[in-house]
C-alpha cells in the first residue's frame, strides 16, 4: 500500500497535482494541518486541508486521515510525530512518501530528517521510504504585490482631486482593477500561495536522497568514480573487468570478489551510494542519486 504523508500549509496544487499528473498510486493520505500565525491563517490552512481531503478521495481514490500539528515551530515535536507516523506505516507494511513542499521550514526539515533517519535505521526497508519536494509553476505573492501597487496608484489618483472636489478617472480603469482583484483573490482562496506543479526531468516529484553516514574508503572511491565516469554496468563482473583494465591489474577471481564485496558495502544494504537491479544471474549496477551527488562533490579529490 502506498501512503503519502502530506503536511498542509498554504498550498494546494503542489500537494496533489504532482500525484495526479504523474499518475502515482495513492492508497492512503495522511494530511497534517498546523497552527501557523494568525487565526485567519489557521482557518485558511484548515479549509485547504478539507479541500485536499475531498480531492484525494475523489481524484485518487485514497483513504484519508487528518492530524493536527500543535506547534509548527517545535522541531522536536514535529520530528517525533513524523517518526511515529512513518514507523506505524512501515510496520503495517506500507510504502511511505513524505511531501515536504508546503509547510514552515521547521516542519519540512523535521519530516525529511525523520524519513532519512528511518532509512538509516531500517536499511532493509530503505526503498520503502521517500521524502520528496515539488516546485511550483508560479508564486502568487508577486502577482498580489503587483495588484496592490496598481490599487495604490488608483487610490493616489482619487486622493489628488481637483480644487472643486471632482476627480476624473476612467470608469473602465476602476472596473479593470476591481475585476483583477476579484480574480486574484479567488485564485488565492482556491489554490493558496502557489500555482501548479513544475515538471523537472520528466517528473513532478523531486525525491530527496538520504545522505551517507560513513566515510568512503579509497577502493570504494575508485568504484564510485568509475561508475560516475562510465555510467551503468550490466553486471558487477563487467565493472570489475573495466576496473582491472584501468588499474592494469590481472582480472582474477580474487580481484572480482573484492569488487563484488565492495559494491555490496556501497549498495542499498550498506552506504546506499550504489543501486543494483537484478537481471537474471547478473546485477545491473549504477550510482544512486546520493552516489551521483557524492561523485559530483568529490570530483577534484585525489585517490590514495
């Protein structure tokens, strides 16, 4: 079962549009609403949560449940709640997706870090836990600011009346400003502070990889750089052969075993820097997302 944990802030599209557009499976949605700022802010967030609850059920056929975050600025509390929620879903045998796009930074970091902590603690279930972000297509704040500037100019004109108290303003100008304000406020009330979900590299979901928590040894570095340079290998044996050629070493069973052992240490059950897909008796081998980041950030490093 696919469970999506969705902290609700002041966005609508980014919380549901990527799942609809990418045709993601959502069996269960956990919506978390929190007290953010004024009473009006809290009510606005609740309204969005109610709308999302209805649309997750109608558009995605998901069972939904709503929880309350008592204090969105309490990192420790948010982390504990996220940890418990994700743990409960994993214990129930569910795959968990955590959306961190639309809440205050304390909540987003708490939920992402809780997900990553569980990836480390429960290595065998690492591929069952995902934290992801969705970028908006447009921010409404800038349009709201432009509309306020236009309204300011109109009001300034009204204040600068003639000496006899008369003001000459084209009625169409007033009508245009009124219509624009109505449309913008309606869009804000309907969809929150952002519009749309931006597609990046063929997907509306940008998954956040978990960082490695172990030092990388020289031979491990060599394998990572080789994968970064040549890309995917059809098997570990093919990778071992390529390494032997590069190092001018004889391709022996001992060398091949050393590569297999090292790849296992770097794989999903180890440091998570390499992904392996089983293809018959072979394992297609490539860098994971965090492995690609490691290679990118250590490109200038010299290997002992």
